[in-house]
C-alpha cells in the first residue's frame, strides 16, 4: 500500500504516515503537489495496489481514506492516533490481523494480510473499545504492544465489493 497525506501536512501527520508505513510494510511518500491521479500512478510505479491518504485537523491525523489502484474508495475511517517514540520491532512481511470488530475485517484485504483468530506475536490487533468504535494496536515480534495506536472513532465508508 502507498501511504500519503493531504496537502501541506504537519510534522505529526508525516511522522504518523512513516510509522504506519513501517508497521505495515508499506511505502510512504510526501504528497507535495500530486493530485489523486498522480498518486495512483505513483502507487502503480512502486508496485503497490492500494492507496491510503491521511488527512488532518489542527495538525493531527484525523482521517484515513483507503482507495484501490483504480481510484475506488474502499474504506474511510475517522481516527485519533498516538505517536511511537521507540523503534517498533515489527516484521511486516509476517504480520497478520486479529480482529474483534467485524466491520474492520476489510483491512486484511486492503493491507493484504491474513485474518486469523489469534496470534502470539507480530500482528495487528483490532479490538473493541468503550470510548470509541475500535482500537488498532500493533503487537511486535516479542509479543509486546507498541505505543503506536490508532483509535477508530467512526467508519464513514465501506466498499461492499
């Protein structure tokens, strides 16, 4: 997956994109003046088949929209995020997804990762949360939860294909 930002992103949003790219084995690019078509072409150039665009409000990541390489909107999430200060120690090539939130199972297809019932290490845990819809946590190869966390507040769009 190719990850980019809205135009003129804050340093926090750029760092979030880099952390998300590192955690998922994706590629992060600075958007600059690229429009949507140019981002989709860039994704194909680097042999990525999905695109994620991170938007912000007041300098903080607030929304992730996932698109297919044909430009079709697959999923939009309203989010909050926490930063990662240390190295994450994740092996993205072996990453799996464990999901307790059925509506977010589509992330396994978008990220091209196996959806499993449980895992011991090196996985993304999508869990239910009292205060919001879900939390997306990254569990490293040692079985430890990283500080990098995505709080899903709302699902705006889900593709039914």
